[in-house]
């Protein structure tokens, strides 16, 4: 009896398997998709800051926007949060993304810019949904100690429904590392900004 099943053909080679320009383009596509698709892995990346004690601190953020021309991404946050204090003291920050379907890891580093009471914040607040605005209506600052989880009190009548606690943080990407996991051979590349241009090189996975 013969096996009627034909052997599976290998998956087509993606352009970024051998082309650095394609690698950078694919990284940009992942970030752009993460900014508009809440189901994309890049929609909720890990964001790292440095504490005043010099210790790394991590948390998940929601990617709200990505601008390819400036290689800048941004997210919304409460101005009273600890990460904002850390960014004021040290604007260096990093982002980590792992796309399980594409088997791609991105490590991103850059410097943060904090938008407070400006047109960027106003535009972002205007587009925010009521459910999202509720996060900024809590009277106590994020991280405040409470005796009971129900003690986090919301007061939508205060500060224009939470807008006074709302701000936008932007990260200007200065360096990016790409890791692609593949049975044909893993690929890893590093890119850095030189003025307005980007240069890249392959590195050992």
C-alpha cells in the first residue's frame, strides 16, 4: 500500500531571510500593524525604564501609534505613574516584542518624549473611548497602597473626566535588533540611526 499523501513542500523563503532592507521593512510593518490591530502581538509590547536606583523596570503597554518616517512610537499613560517619574529622570527606554506567528523578536531602544497638556495629548484624549478614560478617573495615583481592591475610587466629575491625569509618551527609536527563528537557520540583525538614515548589519543569532 502506497502513501498517497504528497510530501509537504518547504515554506517560501521570506525576503528578510537574506536582505537587510527587507528586515527593516518587516520590523516597521510589525510596529505599524501593532498600532492599529489590537489582536497583533505588537499591540501590547513590554516597555522598560530605569529606576532611580538603577534597576530595570518592566510593564506591558498598549501601542497607540507608530510613525514610520520618524521611527517613533507612542502610548497613553497616567502622568502620576512611576514610569513617568523614571522617564523624567532618565529618558532612555526600551521595548520588547515577540510575534509568535512570525517567529520574530524585536528589541528596541531609544529616548522618550513626554507630551503633557499639548496638542498631542489633546488629540489623543479626544479619540479615547469612554472605557479607556475610566482608567484616568481614579482619585489615587497608580501604585498607591490601598487596604482593599475596592478602595480605588473613580470620580468622573473631577479634572474633566480624567483628562488632567492623561498624557502621551513617545519613544524615538534609535536602535533596533531583529531575531527571526527559522529551521533553515536563525537570522539576527542590528540597526542604528545615523541622523536621518539607518544602517544595519547581520549579527550572530
